[in-house]
């Protein structure tokens, strides 16, 4: 049973992201009648189809607006699908899974990249420790060349070789994708070397593993057989930086214990390193001939080395191009994620409440897990929320977005703020995500002389009294566990008086745990001192932010930073000011 499957972050897709290819036709597009529905604006209603005629699966574009790509190439007409082929429609990529598992092929590619260009199972094979190549470690691949009496020599003429080399130049000149470079290199080598029965490219992964990236064979072979490639030979070539030639591998003492030579009756082989512009080997290019085929000669070594040198530069350029494109995509994704996250944060402070509110927010890495919000609760009250999702980056930001939506829902649904946070914790805990949230809610009520505080594992607010600048931190003892650790937790609401001129400072640990170049913390005590020094909400906010930034200096921020300062402007027995009146009052105060 064959499938088209999507991938997420390079990992295999879940069953929900696998689409079975039925007998006959499976259509792909935006139309709901399609077998695979891709809901994206750049996808045509009937974009492409996969035809299963019993002998194989064929991909065909259905005159779509933006085309269908197979392994990075725009297709026209029908194309036969092979295991691991990548189909791209708009921004969606599918991987073809034939459903046929080769027999007795070990799992060799964990953490690596899949081999393309063949239906063979491919096995990287380490020779016995005693099977060391002669001359190993000498810095030279010079060997004694020996040929058998019945060996067949190259039949390609010098003119044919020159034409093939020129064709390589033409083929590789404008190629920017690795999946396009590799087959073109091997196709050209088969033109240059009529004796070659197999050819393959092996490259290092980021983790340092050797992985076959492309394989080509001449003629037809059993698709269930496993190609064994000598890792020992590849590493020797990469280590020495020079090509290795064996005119007659079966009679070569260096390969007496090589199982890969014996298994495939390899008669002759050449292996050359692939190098980047700095001369560092990142892979190897090998061709070989089997019994009944021809032999490679000494002059062929220089020829393959030249091709490998050219291919190495082109492949490395393609890798850098792909890395640049990936980086660009990452930057675009981060930019979009930043814009989305900013949309979850309030764009203005609440007015008409009898309170002045000022805020500061800065993510450590484009996007973060810190969160603050001003939530109208329907009865004149305003909920001021400051929270910190453990961790950083996209995952924390996504969890923060969910928290934002759930907080608004729970506060709108339940007027008892303590019960609202109980419900919030239960709903976030059901997600079963290995993250938790420290959460602080301060409810402003224009009709009350008090604010209501609910604390879930967060630092309590720092409150400065206007009459004597005394500092207190209410609700610390009543704090419950952070959100999303476990369901069924109870939370307690605490009331604290707020007189005209009183200041409340709410913050995340990116403020008090900000570090300088010597890893010295800013500290909670310093936040308390800066709060006690006086000034209105604007002054206090600016003072703390400046001191934190001065403390950090040129060091990169270690954590997201969030700060909200609340100042009582009017007593509760007065009618709350209109937004125009409060803005005017704030202007007078600031002046």
C-alpha cells in the first residue's frame, strides 16, 4: 500500500498526515472532492494527480496555475515515482512511500539523509580492523598499479571524454540544488567511463556520519538487493585527500578482507574525495566495474579526481545556497511569528479606570514565552495579567498564544477570579505539554479601594505606598502552583488596598535575573529599591528598564523581559474619568 506523507521538522509524519494512494487516480488540490485536499491559496482546485496503473505510480500535473515539482524540478507530463521522491505543491511537500520494504536492509540512516536515485537498499560497510589500506597515513595515495592479463581497457576516445567533461561544465554551471547536482555528475561519469557499472556519492551529515546521497547503476538489477559500500575506503580517501585506484580489486592485496569487494565481484574501482573551497573533504565519489566489465587505468584516476574537484565545489556551493535559503525561510518564519505574537499583546493601556498602566516587553530571541494582557471582564473590572511560559522560542510562543486565548475565555466565563484561574489551569493541563506557566493576575476595579490578586507560582507584585514609600509584596504566601503542572489545583484570591498614588510593579524573571557580562544577576532587591525611589508609573517603568539595560550592557539578553506598572489615579468614590479626561490628567502629571 503506497502513501504520500508529509514531514514536520524533518521527522516522519503521523498517521493523520499519511494519505493512501488508491487504485486508479488520487487527485490533489483545493477542491473538497480531491483525494488529498491542500487548503492553500496558491494551490489549484485540481492541481495534480497520482495514477496507479498496477505497474507503478505516476505523478501528473493537471494544468495547475503554479506547477508541480518533483525533487525540485517542475514536471511536464507524467513522471514515475520512486521511493523517497519529494513532491512539492505550493509550500506543501509530500514524500512518496511505496509501501515496499527492501528485505534484510538494516536501518542505516537514523539521523542522516536518505539515499536517492535508486530502489536499492544501500549499506555503508566497515571492513575488519585488519583491512587497512597500504600506505594509509602516509599522506599519499600513490600505489603500485597492477593489471590482469585479460583486463579490458577503456573504450571511450579522448574526444568523447573531452565532450563529456564539457557537458559536465554545462550541466553544473547553473545548478543550485544538491538533488539536481548529484544525478548529473553520475550521468556524466557513465559517459566518460563506459567500464563503470556502479557509481555513487557519499557525503558527511552534520552529525559526522557517512551517508550515500545518490547511486547509479548501469543496466537492470534486482531491486531487492543491497549495495554494500566500503566505509573504510571512503574514509581513507577523505583522510588522505587523494584518489585511490584499484585496477584489479579481486587481485588487490589491500582488499583481501573486503566483504564489499567480494559480495559484488568488483573488478576495478576508483574513489576520489569531494572537497570544499578550503580543501576540506566532505564526501567521496566512487565508480567501479564488476566481473565481465572493464578496468580503470592510471590516467582515469586523474580524470575522476578532476571531475570530483569540480563537482565538490558545485556541491558545496549548492549546500551553501540551500543553507542560505533555509536561513532565509527561518528568518521569514521568525518575522511572521514575531508579528503574530505581537498581535496577542495589547497595543494600548486601559483608560477610564481610575488607574494609569504602563508596560515594557522584549523577547530574548525574536519571539518569547513572556506574556502580558489587559482583559475587560464585562463588569467594569480590568484584569492585568503577567505570565512566563518556561522556555524560549517558537514552542514557548505557541504555548503563550494558547494561554492568551484560554485566559480571556475563563475570565469572561467566570466572575470569581480564583475559580477562573482554577478553570484555566485545568484547561491548560489537559494539553499534556511538558511546559508550565508562572501566572499573576491583578484585577483593577474602579468601584473598589482594593485590587484583587491571584498568584500561580509567580513573583508577587511589588507595591509602593504613596504616603511613606513603604514596599510590600501581597499574595506571596497564598501563591498556588504554576499553571499546567497538574489539574485540580486550588487558587486563592487576595485583596490589597490601593490608595491614590500607590504603585504596583508586575514583572517576569527576565527583569530580576538579567545578567551582565560577569554573570551577575540584577536581583529582586534592586527592583524593590528602584520602585521605592518615587515617581509615577511612567517614571518607575523607564527607571527599571534603563537600569536593567545598563546592567546587561553589551551582553545578549538571557531571557524574555516583561514589566507592567500600575498606578492608582482616582479614589473609588469618584466617577471614573473618561478616556479624554484621564489622558489630560496624565499629561498634567507628566508635565
